[in-house]
């Protein structure tokens, strides 16, 4: 396949501009209206999700003062990534992607609007808050997976890294920066206002899907059960050695991150001596690093190649955790967190683009969902391990050493993965001559 040709197949969209023209000169490939609509919808939806991340727990505090019951709202927003990822992948492969995006945005708008309507009449029951959080989280799984799956149909193959970088940037800016901040401002006015605003954002995102034009699928898919199609996706993933390796690495990297992050608040308070405001700036540093990574990935890949960038990302993650684990200065920690955010984003953009190139369109939804399951599945396990490591090592030595131990363990995990990748991985995206657009 030509490095600048659109991905072939039945999903090729009218919204993806080709790099060729009828004249003798070749046109530079660019994004079409359909991609910008998906990107804009994703930004609005992530902005709304960022508002949800603060609005739902805050709303729960109006009903109960139990820390466990309040934290359950955050759990229910994220739990569908574990429970619904695999069946969502099958539905994505079966369904019309434009309608899936539009209806999932619209459904979340209705749920948020329903909460606002209830609040206009009085307090919302805790059970209703839980149901609404779980419904929004479940449909978010479907929407975000579809947003990744539809990208190869909307942009030329040579632009996948740039396209995925933009999507990661919208996720970071909307979900981590602006959304929670706007949610906090709106909560200062009333409990109902965040949900009104959130519903409006989801509705606008749904309206943008009018501009997404996809070529109709060719051929009839055989009617099969949900279970058989899930099994087919799992078999395909496991039989593809490069995909399997990337997925396992992703799961272990996220496990190490969860180990390191599980007691980050205590580390910031005890070791760094930070108050709540300065602790929040550490997240800001990570977000800025993620934005830089999203913007620089395609440039770095062209200059250094995917293999080198992935190895640097792995080694950099190990060095980041080690630096934080040994540091006592907040500025050093903030720089390490920013570096880690950048390297993790570069890894994600490159590997997502690779999957989009090599996985058949009719299988991409299921493979994407398997990756999401691997990404989120280890988080609760890693958090538990981190807490146990602190408890055990603090008992055997001091509390400060106990708080540093999970970061050292995370560095060791990432370090072992770096050595394995350098010594054993040479095919696919790990090959020295892999370049964007070459495979697929």
C-alpha cells in the first residue's frame, strides 16, 4: 500500500481526502470534514465526561456522607470498561459506525438531562445517581471504541498518527483539564447546572455526526451469536503475535502505573509536603506532557522510527517511576510526571495507529475492545498491590520507604519490559524499517 493512500476496504469514507488528483500534480493528504466532526464530537463528549467525573461524586455527597458510597459513583462510571468492553466490540463490528456515534452521544444527553430534570424537582435518590453513572459509563465504552474504529475510514493511512494524536489531545484537554474545572464552577452555582450543561454538550456532539459520511459496507455478515463473535475476536487477537505482545505489554504497563499511583496522595503529602492545591498541579504537569506527546508523535516517528520511539517510551516510563521514587523535590517530580505523560501518549498514538492499519475493518471493534479491557482490567489489581506494598514495606522499615516502594516496583516492571522488547521484539511495529503507512 502506498504510504499516502487511504486505507482500502469497504469502510473508506467520502470524508477522507485522497492524496491524488486528476491532474499531474499530487495533492497533499489532509483531513476531511468527517474526521473533524468526529474529533469535535469527541472533544465535546470528553468535556461532558470531565464534568461527570466531578458532578456525580459531588451530587452523591448531597445524599450521603459515606466515603464508600460516594466513591462508588466514580467506580460505576469506569466499571463498564471491564464489564462491557468485549460485547461492545461485537456491537461495533456489527453496527453502522455513524449511527453508533450519534445515538451514543444522544443517549448520554438524555441521561444527563433526566438527572437535571429530577434535580429541578428535588434531591436525587442515591440509587438513581448510581444507575445514571453506570449508564453513561456503559455508553461511553461504546462511543469511545467506535471513535477509534472509524478513524481509518476517515483519513489517509499516512495521517493516522496525526489523527490519533489529535483525538488523544481532545481527550486530555476536555476530560482532564477543562471538564473537571468547568464542572467545579457549575457546581458552585447549583447541583443541577452541570447536568444541564453536560446534556447540551452531548447533544451538540450528536448533531456533529450529520457531517460523518461513510461508504456503505459491502457483503452480508453471517448471523452469529454474541458469544461466538466475541470468541472469534479473542482468537484473532491471540493468534496475532505482534498484537498479543502489544496488548500484554499495555496491561503490564498499566499495572505498574496503578501500583505507582495507588498511594500518590500520601506520597505527595508525606514525602513532598504538598497541600491540595499544589498536588493538583502535578496532574496539570502530566496533562501538559500528554498534550505535547500527542502533538509530537508523528514528527518523532518520522525522525526516529516507531521501534526506537517505543523502546524510548518503555525505558522512559521506568526512569520516570524511578526518579519519582527517589525524589524529594516537587519540581523534579512534576517534570518526571510530565515526561511520563508525554511518553505514555506517544506509545498510545503509535500502537493505536498500528492496530488501525493491520486489523481487518470487520474485526477492529472487537480487537479495540480487547485492548481497552487489557488497559483497564489491571488497574484495580495494581491499586491493591500498591497499597499492600506500602503497608508491608512500612511495617518492615519506615513509612517514607514504604511510600517509595511502589514506585521502585513500577520502575522494575517497566525496566524488565524494556529489556524484553529490546532483546526479542523485531517484527511488525518493532521492526527497524517500520514507517507510518507502510503496513496495512
